[in-house]
C-alpha cells in the first residue's frame, strides 16, 4: 500500500496569506460600511468605528454594521462546512449547497416561516439544522455507503436539492399570502438584517467554529485513507459521522438567518487549498477568511451595482460559483 501525503506550503507563505487575507477583510468591511443607497464618506466610517459621532453614524451602526458582522459569520461558517465535507468525503465537489444540504435547510426554514409564523426566533436555526441533517442522512444512505464517485455525489445532491426546491415551490403556491418572508430568506441576502439576527446566529457559530478548528488533526488523518486512519487508532465511521454532523450544523446555522447563499462552501476551500496547502490546521481558518471575504464582497457589490436597488448576495456568489462548479466537474471527468 502506497503512503499518501498531505500537500503543504512553506510556513512563511502561510503567514503572508493569513495577514493578507485579514487586511483584505478589514478593507472590504470598511468599504461595505460606506457603500449603499446613501454613500458614507470613508473618514466618517472610520471615525464611527472609533466611537465618534458623525452624520453617517446612525446608518453605519444601525443598518450596515450588522450586515458586515453577519457576512463575516455566515461566510466563515459556510466555508468551514465546505472544507470539512471535502476533507471527510475526500471529494472536491462536496459543499453544503452542491450536495443539497442548504436546500434541505431552506425547505425546513420555509415550512417554519410559512406554516409557523408565530414560532419563536430560535425555531428558525433549529429547523434549518434539522432540514440539513435530513438531507445529509439521505445522502449517506443513497450514496456514500456504496462508495460514491465525485460526480455521483454531486448529481445525487442536486437531485435531493431539486426535491427540496419542489417542496418550497409547493408551499409558495399553497400559501401565497404568507410567501413574502420566505422569498426574502430564499434569495440569500443580508438585506434588512439587524443586530437581533446577529444574536440569533452568533451563539451557534461561536460554539461550532472553534469546535471545527479542533478537528483539524482528525481531518488530516482521514485524508490519509480509511485503512491508515484505523491503523492510527481512529474509529473511522464514528469520526466521519461526527465531522459531518459539525459541517451540517455549521451550514444549517449559517443559512438560518440570511438564507441560501450558494457556492461559498465550494469556492473558499479550493482557493485556500491553493494558497496554503491541504493541512487543515491552516486550511480551515484560511477558508473561513476567504468565505467571509466572498460573502462580504458579494453583499457590497449587490449594493453598489444598481443603487438604490440591491442585488442579493446569493445572486452574486451564484454568478461566480456556478461556472466554477462546472469547471471542477469537467476536471473530475478528465481525471476519470
């Protein structure tokens, strides 16, 4: 049996990448606070961040700052979820939206929003997680236990996602009066989100993201193959289920408030892997930074392209992610 290795990059390159991404995230955050139907000068944004009151402080603090924080949290959560799924399944096409997990979350969230409008706010992330978990279980039953190829997993996830989409469309047709709230959620946008929404998702991600970081070594072990992982003392099936559960929880919590922002969990891990290699102790945080940059940039572009009209962040990420997914799918077929 040939020994597998985990590709890596030099330590100085990793350090440069991390600091560069942190700087880019900070710059984009400041620009995002300034851009919108009403442009806030950058000097006012900076003064507001340092606690001084300016003409634009109310808009920055009340409306745009929550969107920036949500973009950061959700982008990081989706990117880490995608990194874990790709590592566990050893499948470059695995991500929460491509394999249908976010669609399951969307169906469950739509049921909650439309059929249970009086439910407490905490019910939405719980419902989204439940829907994501159901799709993950179905994938495991139909595909993974039989040893899925990358294209098979992707196509099965797309089929399950289509079934969830059908359920969502049925709800909208059946309950047209109550559909507006669900439509806002399903577009995948941080429009209209405030500090209450931040506080809804924050406890979940503050728990799940550090927990995901602690699994880095185990993901490296799994990447060596099941036989070697078992030889190193890991209970492979139990470990795989635990990691998938963390990824599903991250995806469910991330989309519970802002909706289905697609392809972040696919793109961010691939970019991170090119920059810092495949060792998950660095790959996971770098993926989180890239995911935050993607969602924050998409939200900023959505506000800047056609003001005062706002394009949903999910539309921007889909425009980038769909061609990238087709490229990866074609590359996988060439490998075969």
